[in-house]
């Protein structure tokens, strides 16, 4: 008689448990905050058990579940050098994150920076024996205007900032940054570890070509050739170049500039536009909620990015996924996003910027061709591919 072998019970496999550490998270408005939110919610939607530790948006420490992610908001105070951001209170932060890691038992800690929360999380993970993945979104240029660093001291301060970055990120098991150029920047600044480029990615289901007439009516944008910028109205975005280019474009076309976002340069940009005679043709839409952001790209005929401190530029990717041609500064990682879908110009060369904008706006067939090229390039940055790569990285570091 043959003995019956009982069937083995299936072994339950729990989802990856990831603790993402970040100094900036919505409602903060910046590229790193948006990327971290998309990373956290995207991983959660794919079945991950995702926790985020970040500064409280109102000062009060609390834990809450938002968009499928468990947020651990730390006690915070206003950041004196920034008009809106808050910073986690450093006193006792290491012990707080130690206890958090002990309670959550994450498979991996993924830090998005090397400042207060990121630094504490790396230290706590090392003490707790948890592997660390680190993604860099930092350039000193992003901080100079807020810290009021004089121009003559910026090189020296930048060198010290990069050394501090290297000390923290050298403790990670795996380091990423959005683009090959950004990875090369870290190597050039003396960071001795291998850095993997992993695109921030773009949600191609949300950002896609949409009807222009409805968008212009909704946002109150007049019917004329339109140049769009989306992002912070801050110093490193160099938006004065875009405003100064507009009169040269208007010598040939009845064009306008639409600026979406907030920042400390708005008043000076308004004054500049009035002084050079284009005040009525530079429109400030201010903050646009995330739910309406995909529609705002549809008001435009071309997207302009004059910034010189872009490690990838999520806004440019969103514009490309929306089918827009791009005119961008030939600086940092922006050349990675311009290949048959627009033009690069030398930073500071306003006449060159104006000439490229005029060419795109004045040629409907060229504009359509470049729009198709933008869509093709954006398809290579589908954020599902980025999420899958991060999941693979987490498994790799956890198995070591």
C-alpha cells in the first residue's frame, strides 16, 4: 500500500517592507518631494509595505496612512533660510529613528538625501543592521540663494557641501541618482563609490497630450503662441532669461510666456517684465494642484527650461510626455532630454534662446515633429520601469 504524502502548505511571503527617509515630502513643492511621493505611492500600489519618515508639515509629530503609505511625521520647526519648508528637530532624532526601525523592521532603508532625516536614517539603519539604498537629488546650487551665500564663497561652500554628502552616502550599500550626467557629477566631486543612474520616471497614464482649447479656457490663458515653464520660481531656474527673450520672440510672433509655480523670484520677474514692456504677456498661474498639473501642459506650444542645476528635471519629462517640444539650457542633465524634440541653448545667451523659441513657435510642422519625438523619448522613462528597478535593488541589497 502506497503511503499518501500530505501536500505542503504554501509558504506565506510578505511584501517588501521599505522605509523611505526624506527631508522633503508633500506638501513641500520641489522635485525631490514629488519624486519621493511618487516612489512611495508607486511601490505601495505594486504591493509594497511602504513607510516614509519625514518632517511634519505643521510641527506636530504623528503617524498617518495616506495614499497607501504609512507616514511617520517627525517634530519639526521652520527652516529659517527657506520661506515654506520645515526641518525635523535634530535633538533626539537618532534615538527616534532607531526606535522606528526597531518597530517597523524594514527590509531596506531608502534615503533621499543626506541632510537631517536622511543622515539620521542612515546612522540608525547601520546600527540596526538594515541595508541602505541612497538616492541623490542634491546640488549646492539649490541651496545658495536660500542660505544667502555670497557669490565669492560659493565654490568653497560647494566643496565643503560635497564632502559632507560623501561622508553620509559612503555608508550606503547602493547609490543611485536620476541620470548618467548626475552620476558623473558625483564622481567628479570626489565620490568614490559606484553610482547607478535610475530615472525618476514619469506616469505616462497621467501625463499625455490633452485638448488645448479646454486647458486654455480652464486656466484663463489667451489664444496665442505660448511658451510654458513649470517649477519653482527661484534663482537657479534663471527665469529672467526667459522673460528677457520674450520681446525678441514678439518681434516676429504674438507670443506669451506662462509661468506655473511659486518662489521668491516672482516679484522681481514681474518687475522685469513690466520694465521691458512685456508685462501683459507674462502670465503667472501660481501654484497648480497636482490633480490639475497634467492639464496645465496643454496650454502650451513649447516648454522652456532655463535652469542650470537640473539632475533630471521632472517638469521637462512631464512636458515631453504631454507631447511638447522643449527648449532647454545646455547644462547638467538637460541634454539627456533633448534629442530631435527641441533645442539646447547656451546658458545666458538670451538671443539664442529667443531664436530657438521663435523657430519652434513659427513652424507648425516642425512643432508637430518635435512633439512626436518628445513622446518617444518620454516613453523610455515610464515610472513603472523605475519602480521595478528599485524593487530589484532592494532585493539585491537585502540578500547580501
